[in-house]
C-alpha cells in the first residue's frame, strides 16, 4: 500500500528531461513551433542553438536575439470505473530567451534560457486515482551556453552545455484504512541541478539544401536524500509510522539523436523535416530508497507479527525507444510577412502494463501554424499556434494492487486516457 507513493517520484526526474513524452512541452521558439517544431536543419536566428548548435556560426547577422513565450492549455480525460473524469489545469507559461554574437566570420557564441516544462496538472482531491496523484506542479529552467565554428563554407559544428534546474511538487491521498485510520495526504517535492551536452553538425552542400545532425547526451539523474523531501499529513496514532524525511532515487534520462533536412524550393517556399530518435529503452525501472523505513506490529493467531509500512520499492517500467516525425513549410508572402504550417507524429515510449496517470503518454499528433511580420528591417513579431491530440489509450499499472476484491483477486488501477492541448505563442526577434 504505502510503497506506491514512490511511483509518483518518477516525475521529479522526468520533469527535467526535455525529451520526456508525457507532459513535455516542446515549444522553445515560435518560428520552429509554427513549422511543426522542426529546427535541426534551420538557421533562422539565435534560437537555432537549441535544435542544432552547429547552425549558430552560419547566421548572417553579427548579433541575434529572440525572446518569447507560450500559454499551455492542456487537458487529460480519464474514463474508468467511476465514469469520465478530467483535469482542471491552470494555464502554463513556458518562455525562451536566446542571444548570439559572431566573434568573427567563422566563430559564434551564444546563450539560451528556456523552459520546456512549467505546467500544473490537477486531477482534483477526490478523483478515482487520488491515491496515485492529485496534482503536480513542474518547473524547469535550461541554461545553455553555446559555441559554434564554421570549418568550411559548407560545414559548421557546435556544442552547448546544458545546465538544468528542475523543481517538482506533487500531492496525493494516502490510503490508511488497513491501519484503522482515515485517509491521509503526502506531499513529495524535490529539486535538482543536472548537466548534459548538446552537439550539432550543420551542412550546406548547396545554396538551397541544409542538412542537420544533433545529439543530446544521456544524463543519469541521481536524487540524493538532500534532493527529495516527503511530508505526511496523517492523524495519531499512526503518524509515527509516517515520519517526514527524505528519499533518494536514480533514473537514466535517455540520449536523443536528431536528423533534419531543409530545402529552399524558390525564393518564397521553404520546407523542412526532422526525425527524432530517443533511447527510452534505458528506462527499465524506478527504484526508491527512503531514508527512514518503518514497521508496525500486527496481531495474528500465531502471535504478533512485524509488518513493513514505509519501505523502499522497485517498480517496473520497461519503456521502448521512440521516434517523432516532423514536417513543416514556410511561405514568404512578401518582404515583411512569412507564413508557416507544420505537422508531427510523436510515438509514445510508455508500456501499457506499467502505466500511471503521472505521465499519461500516448501516440500524439501535432498540427501548427504561425507567422512572422517585420516591423522594421531588423525587428519581427513571431506568433504560432499548436494543437496536440493524443490517441485514446486504455492501460493499467500492474505494479499496483490498489483495491483487491473480496476473493483477493488483484484489481489494478487503469482505464482510458485521452490528452488534448492548445498552445498559442508570441515572441520577437531582433537581428543586426
């Protein structure tokens, strides 16, 4: 029973991984989002450093700046034994800020700050899955210093250091009926600074064709006792069994490899496509170690027996590698106006046998549109709109036996999940 509070801590690690599929919000630039979030083979402005650090050295302007933000309106519907239930999420506000400078004709440096996460997911205090999650608030800030060098007219390379600060706060109900007490509550919170790297190669074999390759490293997130806190709200006499304290966990965040092509058909039309490969098969299980474990004595016909209450746990995940396919186009209507549209298909890595509402992943499609308008010859306003639709997924978590029936047969929590999202965005770009 109590072991299941450990499962929620998966979000602490997932929240600071830019490639997480569940509630990741991959909107780090309005121009790229308008084209289906392609970008590996594009060199619009300083924002290119997030998709491909090698593109930075190919910018024509000496200085480039891009800043903007989005509103995330995301909802999950769940249909289970109690009928249809849905989240009531506040609107998230991820943002981005990029700046770059050409040191000389071949060398460029830049700095990016962006927030691929920043939402609150709220299922409510009394929904049917309250013992797994009630609400969760995610915050993550990526800081990426970047350097890029043009080896020749047709090839440039780049590298970025990812400095990531992530914070999570999660609440859930605690079932205590077996201990003769009413439900309690537990708040799990944690923060972590982690480091990784982002490498890129940008090729321009012809004047019209760009080819991009980028690689984002795997990072093993290791939460020490000092990084994760557990706070319980329970009544006496069971409160000594649930001491506030700390928890440790380790989770591998997978590497990703990205390939992109961009082709300038003529002076008006630009098309681009990306394929993203994510090595999620390294995510085998979640293992959690409470700093303080507790037990209680239970009377049996053979005498008192010591029974564990708050114990360490291991939970199977067995995710699979995933692939995302993206395509987008830009039409330059005139010298001031660029119009964009895009589409992507995002395959989920989740395993339907070990499926939890903290990260209700599914195969998704994304449809986007956007435009940029030049206010001056150096300053543009960039807007985009992204619609996300996840396919209906019926899945259960066989790690958990929440409500055994009268015959002792396991009854696992699960049902049908469906995700939808609208993400409008606006920003400005300044190049000179």
